[in-house]
């Protein structure tokens, strides 16, 4: 994908698009893939980089949602378990099975959670990732040797999926592009246009790189902006009632020594009623998450001190070596676009089902949901957009659509496995320019060729794009990412035709941003 070519498609378009998607996160990308694969003319614009908000800040799980069983939301769990299996089939280079251990310290925990997890297996049916079973104390410690041993009785093992959220998002956008969609980042919508009947007919978007305003006419306009959905709705109607009750969740990243094996830990009940996970991810340990109601949404939310303290305290109840603030390599926050339900303050109890809302002006908004169900959400959304835009009805074809990079044995590419088939092109880069093959930092698994590839083929426009979402350097280790920044910026500058001033500005901006991922220092 090339941004100049993509923005040119929008600039040169004379007629209306079938569907305009506002928002380039998981939901928007899914809608673009679905609509384009049905043969519709699709344009997608995002105010910042793709996935800058919620979609790159998840718990990295493709899962049915064990805790939704307790809420009695069986339909959500079944849909998510089905979609979990579909996603593994369509993107095996990014989705893998992961074993979760539920440690038991009370006599009733193993049988109680064991029954619930067997129901989870049953609901998964043919989409199951593996059978759950009870573990003895020795088996539990063999799999998670860093667990606290005092009072440990055993555990339960079950299986779910793990993925790299930002990498999947880029692959989805590449898939949409391959299906004929036009996708552009750094192109915020500044106005929504209306016809004589008062219905939305499109949008005015601003190309932030050139400062040019572009009119994008469309048969249907989809607002897929996640936590910012109400803000977009208010562009059209300043009096629009809010749909969302946003909630913030944070994750802490620790080194691998806290979870040295290949299995994850699931704590089914923390003191705030949530589930907590400790997960091995890209050679590190990710621990989270919280559920904190918030009033204001931001593109760069920051972890609160009390959230950090809560996760450290909860982890210390289960890990033999209690993590301390100084052990945090990075801390990141994300905002959930939860659908409002009355005036209650407990966002942990709000449904993760998605909602499709059509305002009287014809703006279609999709909110809620979760990464795992992005495909079925998109199918539902496009079905509504077809009706709203009076478009020809065409069947959804994403159930068996392979996602860009699809490779059944991507592990053969080693550290480039997450790129799937694109790893071949990155390897070719390294053969042509051997200096691009070395790691950019000894504490992170990324090489210079990945930065070049991000700018050349994945529409990375800033240093943050490359170090936070094309590679995952910033959310994994903020200090190491900062040390990588000058070299990475210089590599990008060559690809993008930028000068020394751009390099200095990018490094300065990124250094300031990274301080927010180190709350102990920031």
C-alpha cells in the first residue's frame, strides 16, 4: 500500500463511493474488507494512524470470553468462539493456540472453574482449540514454575487464542486494498455533507500531510470510530445523545522471567470483579487489565497510578516474585467503546455485544463488540449499509477469505513469522542490503529491514507508526524503543524522502511519547 497513491484515488474520484468508512481500527477495517470483497466501491479514512486508538491496545487474545459465561451471555460467547476458529483458519500466521492455567488456592476453585471451562469447550464445538482438564499441584507448577507455591492445590488448563492486534489490523487493511478498497490514514473527517432531504451524503476529509480538504460522496457512511463514535455523530448533530460509556483498561509489560514458559495465567476473579491475565507475548510478559470508567476519550490515554498499583498488587498475589514498579518495561492504556446502559458506574458489567445505530440523518454507527468478533460485526454492518444506501444485495464472502500474509507454517520465517508471506520480501531486502539484517536493539527482536518495509509497504508515516504498530517496540519496551529511535527515523527518512529536520522532530516527539509508557519515570 502506498499512501500517495491511495489519497490520489480519493482526490481523483468524480462519482460517489458506495460506502465510506470513517475509522481505521478493527471494526472499520473489517467493514472495508467485507464491503470491498462483495464488489462495492469502498473508501476508508482515519484521523490518525490505523489502530492508533483501541485496536492496538488489546490484551492480545482471540477468545470467547470466559467471564461472559458468568454474565449469562451465551450467545456472545458462542459467536466469539466461532469467530475465534474462523480467524485462526484465515490468519494462521498471526493467531495461535495458547494454554491458560487457572491456579486454585481454595478447595472449591478447581471443580468450580473446571465445570465452567468444560461448558466453554462444549460451546466451542468444532471450533475448539483443545479440551480443558484439571491439573495436580505438580502439573500446575511444571507449567507455571513462577506461581506462588504456598497454598497452591492445583489448577485447571484450558485453551484460547493469541494474536498480534496491530499486525492483524495492517493485514486486514492490506486485504481490503487487495479487494479494491481505498484506505488512507492521517485524513480526519472535518464535516459531514447532507442532501436536500437532510440525509448524510458523504464527508469532507482533510489530508493532514498536504492540508487539502477532499469531498467524499457516498451512498452510505459508516461511523466505525470506536471510542470517538459520539464525537463523529455530533459533527452531524451537536445534540446527539451519547451511545457510549467508555472504559479504560491498562496493561503492564514485564520481562520474560515472570512467565518463562509458553502458558498463560488466568485469574477469574480479581477484587474489582474482572478477569486478569498474565500472558507470554513476543518474548515478554503482558499483565492486565483494568476496567476504569472515564469521561473523556483520548488518542493517547495514559495509565492511572491506581490502575498500575492494582495490577501489580493482583499479580503479586499469584507470582512468587512480586513485580515492582521498576520492573515495568512499558505500560499502555486503551479505551473500550462500551455501549451505554443506564447510569450505572460499573463498566465491567456492560455487554461486549456490538450495536448498530442509525441516526435520523442516516449516519450508520457501529459500536461495542470485541476484536475476536470483528468479522461478524462487519458482516452485520455491511448488511445494514447496503439497505441504507439502496445498494445491490450481495452475499458476504469473508467466512473463508484468507487474510493478507496467510501462511500455514509461518514459523519457518523465525522472527518474521508475524509477516506471513510478506516475510519473503523482507528477507529479500536483507539479502540485497545486509546492513538491514541486524537487530536495532539487543532487548527487542526487530531489525532495520522491518522499519524500511513499514514505510515502503505498510503506510507508516511517522516514527511512532513504525515503532508502536508496525513493529511493537514501544508497547514492549519503551526504553529500548527510545534508544532505537534515531536509527529507525533515519531509515524512514530515506524511504519517505524526509530531511534531517524531520528526523530530529520525529525523535523528539517519540521520546516524549515514550516517557508516558514509563509511568515510574514519567
